[in-house]
C-alpha cells in the first residue's frame, strides 16, 4: 500500500478588496462616464451647440476629476487614521488586561471550531509575541489588517485619471468633428458597458450582467437629463 502523496503549497491570488488603486480606478471611470454622458445628453437635449457641449463637458471633467481625487484621498486617509486609532486602543487593552484579551482570543478560536483545550494552547502560544496577538485581535474584531492599509495618494491619482478618461469618452466625437449627439451617447454607453464588466471583478455577478446594468443606469441618467435639458431649452426659447 503506497502512502498518499503530501499536499504541496500553491500560490493563488485574490482581487483587490482593500480599497486600493483598482477599486478607485474602476469606480472613478464609472462616475466620469455617467456624469459626462448625462451632461452631454442634457446640454444636447437643450439645443446646445457642439462648442457649448465641449465647454460644459470639459469643465465637468476637470471639476469632477479634482472632486473625485480629493474625496478618495480624504476617504482613504480617514479610514487609515481610524484604523490606527483602533490599533492603539487594542494595544492598550493588551497591556492593561492581558488575561482578559487572552480569554477573548481563546473564544475567537473556539467560535471558529477549535477545541477548547487546543484553543487555549494556541492562544497562549500566539500571545507570547505581543505584535502577533495585536494583529490577530485587530483582524478578528475589525476585519481589517493594519499591514494592508491602502495608499490615499494612489487611490486619489487613480480616481483622478480614470474619472478624466471616462468623462473624456463622450466628448471624443465632438472633439473629432462628429457633431451629432447619438455618437457621443453611443460611445458613452459602450464605455459604461466596459466599466461595468470590469467592476464584476469585485462581485460574484457575471461580467455581462454588471456591464448591462451599468449601461442601463447610464441610459437612465442620460434620459432624465436629456428630458430636463429639452424642457429647459424649450422654456428659455
């Protein structure tokens, strides 16, 4: 009888779920596409000239990209600072009440299916290193690792660039001399389809579902702004 082969370790990767550059990039592109596709529809529906559409779209692109970058930077920075505060709070608890924190760690292991005696042995062994114990408590209680904090600057730059790229897409037909509204809306819709498909990386949904859903949301936003633009255009005229 031959012995069963030993299991070999193998490498595998996970999606970026920590709020780093990829999430900021995907949703920055989505926001840029929805914002300027809807804006182009609204200004075009109101009878705006191609020059007015490009001017309004460019202003929206610049302002929106700056706003997204500042918002992303502030959001991620605040999240990191809050995590730092919680880590320090947990560190003080480990220093003030080591036995209580040890009991808490034992309970964490028990809840995860480890037998009582083994859970205590493992907890005692892990608690010999205060930093290891600290990391375990923080991850278990907060669901975040203090070692995997996203970069606020990276998130801000990613958001800025991708919002600008997404917002530029519906303006391209006008910039290239195709002064027809349907071309801008078509290009914006295709961009939304692609951005939505890419966002499926963060969800269990299939790419086509996420893509069509985002395109539908963009179409809804464009339809509403087109109707409002047409109404305002007729009223002013």
